[in-house]
C-alpha cells in the first residue's frame, strides 16, 4: 500500500457516549459515526462545500440518541445521572428533555405572534447586569 492508496482510504470513526457501565451492562446514550478520507479531510455537511466534490469522496456523518432507559435500581440510577451530568448532558429521562424543548419552542412562537418576528429577537433585560464595581446592597 503506497501513500496514494492511504490518501484514498476511507476511515470511519465511532463515538459512543454511555450513561455508565452498570454491573457489566453498558447503557448507551448516544452513538455517532463519521467517515472521512485523508485526501478530502473532514467536511461539514451543514455547508454546501461538499456538493462540488466527487461523489466518491462523500463523507458520512450520523448521530442518534439511544433510549429512553428505565433504571429501577437507585444506586445505578444515581451513577448514571452523575455520569451524564459530567460528560454528555443527555438525561436518562428523555421525556424531561423533550418537554423543555417543546416549552421553549412554544414560548418563542407566542412571543413572535405577540411582538412580531423582530420583537421576538429582542429580549429586554429585566434588570441591569451586575458588573464587578456595582453595589449589590442599595443601603450602602
């Protein structure tokens, strides 16, 4: 295998985020795959820059959240929650995450309907931010 062959070779990297190794059972949180070649490097599929390349050089990118999981053992649940907060931030209870997203989307939609699209982008602060030199106690 020469240098040209190595440049043409396509590599696939896999990344698996887990909640933790719970009594010899690995509970996955997210699985991601990325394919690249040394010749074309890593491409951002969100942009249109890959459209002009040779179809043979297409880079595969895949990511998915796995779950939801039910962990009935309190000790194992605590360990899994601790690991997710320290690493990938994907909660075990996906319902909670979806409810937060729906609530945020609904607030954004209502704000846009009331204030219009420009008003939804501008969010006035309710109080001025406290800088390092501002007093926190008004009596001083």
